[in-house]
């Protein structure tokens, strides 16, 4: 049996990773990108209503690509980046209290002001979702754990490049970093 969730809204942030035009068009599994986005919208609305912070993270690079990591490696995911690929999904909405973080690698902490802004606002718990489970979400979560944040993973508000990779992270990695729950369980807790 899993422990029930309890949030203190002013100490909790919803962090949504890479829900942007170019990434939402990628094939993902086991949850379709439109479903992940719809659940993220539900979560963002509930978090704002509860007085909790919403952080929207996007990945972007300079027009000339000079800030793209380019170490030698066996596989790359380099793809064409059409105009507007890095625009956040408008369905997520916006509130004056939302924070938008632009990252230039998989994780949202390194080289950004995310940790500083969360600490200044007294955030201790991060609820996380987005695309892709095993890249942006997992990298951000590992960094958050190392920074001392409590983590809640919203399993059905994220998707990976394959169902197997998503399942591996949610069964093996994420339970060691925090708690894995459904959108429904998180909504119930933030509204409670």
C-alpha cells in the first residue's frame, strides 16, 4: 500500500517538462502526447487554484546552435528544429505566478535559475511530469533529488520514447527518488 499524498500548496511546485510544440509532435508511449498534455492542463489548473506554483520548462537553443551540447557519443537525437518548435503548448495557460524556465540540456536545474527561484519561494516538494520520461523528466528529477527536494512523479502525465523505457523509469528509478502516483491521486491531494 502506498502512503497517501499530502501537499502544502505554498511549499509545492508542479514542474512540467518540455510540453512544447516540437516535442509534443514526437511519437511517445505508453500515453499519447495529447493525453499527457490534457492531464498536465488539469494539474496546472488545480495547482494554480490551490495556490501552488506552476513551472513550465522548455528546451531551446541559440539560432546558430552554438549552445547545443556536442560531445562525442554513439547516438544522437539531433533533429530539425522548425520555427516555433520550442514554444510552450498554449493549452497550459499562464498565470502571473507561473515560472518559465528555459534549459539547454536534458535537466532543468543545471545552468538555469530553477533551484534559486524554488528556494526563494519556499518550495520543498516538486510534482513532475512531461515528455520525455527518460530524458527531460528523469534528468530534472535526478537533479531535484540531489538538491534535496521531495518528488512526486505523475506517471500518466508523462510519456517516453517507448513504453518499455517509460515503465522502467516508473518501476525502477522513480520509486528510489520519490513517489509515483496517478493524475487522479495528485489532483485529489492538491484539492484536499
